[in-house]
C-alpha cells in the first residue's frame, strides 16, 4: 500500500498544484488511502518533494523537476530575516515556507551545520560553534542576494 501511495503522491504533484500537506491528505483520503498529515509529511520527505515558487504559487514538486533557480527564488521571496546567536542561526520567513527552505538548506550540506528545525515561519539551525553559525548565516545571506 505504501508504494502505491507514494506513486499516487507523485502523480498528484505532477498533475495538480498541491500547495499544502492538508490538501494532499484530503485528496489521498478521498482516494481511499486513509492517511494523516504526519504520514504525508514523512512521504513528502521520502519522495524528496520540495516547494517551488512557480507562477506566483508555492507548490510541491519533485526535486528533479525543480529548476536550480527555484531555490534562490524561494529564499529571495520568502526569507524576511537571518540572524545568528552564538552557535544558532535563526531565519524568519513567510508563513508556510520554513519547511521548503529547511529542505534546501539541508541539501547544501554546509560545513559546521549540525541540524535544522522548521516551524511554520521560523527555522533554527544548530551549528558546531559560533564561527560555523556565522559562516552559515553569511552563506544564506549571500544566496538571498
């Protein structure tokens, strides 16, 4: 059942503008998969789906279908503030965008990055030390432009 569900999620994001996990849960439940938001969240991570800013809409796409420029657009259009505090970096962004930004930051495999944690509009990045946090902050600010 999981393989079929994952295949269906791929079909859905290719066919429709899926903007939220709740929308995906709704469609999958109508299709008879009986899923929760937590299940869909894990499936999104397993499939490597990311949010992409296209035609004024932030929607889920397969990572391989996203342009490399999508990530810089997500940062430029969504990040409101980046600050470091000792070995932490805090990013404030538009509501609903923290997870997409976190996935992108994780994919960068930045030196000194220990882990990321995304809420709805806030990201916490743990770094190995204060210097690494400062470098991570600078890297992100540089990518914003």
